[in-house]
């Protein structure tokens, strides 16, 4: 126990120091192996998300293998269809935005309109920003795929260095194949492990450990599956709304704002690029900036109402979720420690830590369920 009245003897301090050293060693090892563990982490998260669907399909086809095959087929058809529709639209949006930026930084009619309608300081700041080599090169890319590769090189330089090396084509095929193999194996054994792991726990510890794991699983269901589903739905709503308003790069911005919603209410940061794009759209079309800004703000308001009144009650229920501040702090800390791997495991590890905290600190009357065999301490 941590919060009991046991005196801090030399042995106890040594054990605490060893535990802290072990934790540091685990984090250091994970950081060193992060490039290798990323495919497994991606597959594990996908398996966790897809397993309920596999279970439902298995109720009809009985065979676990067939249920997994049908689920993965449906999953890849949906993802492939979305990519087939969205990627060309994004490519056209990026090309359109590139032309607008070229017009804004040159002495074109659009630049003159911007100089007349925008405050001088704002116009100069926007022009200086759009005239930077990074921004111009980003939007000068010939295709959306090239732009995505350029983005990944900035975000994941180590991983892209491997993929873009001598064996680029081979690695581009091997990495998804490894993720798929991991995913199939994990889904095949998911239900078996879910039931059989309890037998591996000694009987005197089983009740407490099972209770703790079930609490963790409940937290994961609430905070991970639910929030991921909500973020995906909101991304579609935002992309549709911004496209109807006519914002440049509306689809890309909408999906980005939906992704931000993995941390609740963080989508409000999307207001900043939305205001800039609304101003550019008003200059391009000659509309009033306030009208365009009002329609853009209306999209945020309507989607927020849908989120709070429909999606959160139906998907997350009345359960209390992770605090947005805790989620943001978790993503920041784990991302700093382990990079992309840290971002992938941040929310699960936070749920695990909070579940253990509740068992250890908030329920001190029955700490022996976790730390001592059942039957000791008079229970």
C-alpha cells in the first residue's frame, strides 16, 4: 500500500526505489523498441475496436475465423470506399488552396481585394505567413499523396526514413502486412484469452485482479471506443458542414477538427484555421466576411449540439469520462516519452492508471483485493 500507516523502513524505501527504477526501465525499453512495437500497438487497438463487431458476426456464422474474415472484409471495404471518395476531393482542395495562396502573395486582384478589406497588420501577417517557403512548397505539391508523404516526413521522420529508403516499395507492403497479421492473430485469440486468462491468476488473488481488469475494460469501453466513434462521426459532420459553407480545404479541416475531438472540446482549436479560411473564402467570392464567419460558426454550434444532445448520451451514456485536461495531459506526456507509440497507448495507459488508483486509494477499505491474498486481514 501507498497511503497506509506503515512506517517507511529501509526495506520499504528500497522496494519503492526498485519499483521506480523498474518503471523507468520499462519506459526506456519501450522508447527504444517503439519503431518495432508501433505495428503491434496499431493492431492491438484495431483488435480492441473490431472485436465487438466480430462477436456479433460470430453469433450468425458460428465460426470465429469466418466472422473475422467477414468483419475485416467489411472494414477494408468501408475504409477503401472512404479513401476512394475522400482522397481525390482532398487533392482538389489542396490544389485549389495552392492557387489561392499564389494569388494572395502576388499582385493579383485577390491580393488587392485582401489589402482593401483586411486590417493592414492582419493582411501583412497573413501575406508573410503564406509567402514562407514551407507553406508554398506544401501547397505546390503535385498530388495529395506527395503532400501526405511530405507531412509524414515532418511528423514521423524516423519511420518515413525507413519507408523511403532503398527498400521503400517492400517496406510499404511489409508494414501493413505485419499489422494485418497481428490483427488476425489477436482477433483469433481475443475471446479465448478474455476467458482463459482468469485461470492463470492464483485463486487467492483472482477475485481482486479480475475486478480490477473488468473496471479497466469498462473504462476503455467508455473512453476509448466511445470517444473514437464520436470523433469519427463529428469529423464527417464538420467536413460536410464546411463543404456546404464553401470553405477552402473544408473536408480536410473538418476531418482534422473531428480528430481533435478525441480529446473532448479540443475541437475548439479548429476555430483558428476556420476563421482564416473563412476570410479567404469571403475574399475569393466577394461575400461579407461576417456572413461567412457566421455560417462557419453555425457549423460549430450545430455539431456541438448534436454531440452533447445525441452522440454523447447514446454512445457514452451517463458515465463520467476522462476529463479533457487529463486526456490532453496524457497525450502530451506519453507522446513526449514514446513518440507515436506513446500517442497510441496514452489513453489506455491512463485508464489503467486511473482504474488502479480507484482500487488503491478511493477504496481503501478493501485494498487486500489487489495487494494481499483474499482471506488475509480478516476479509
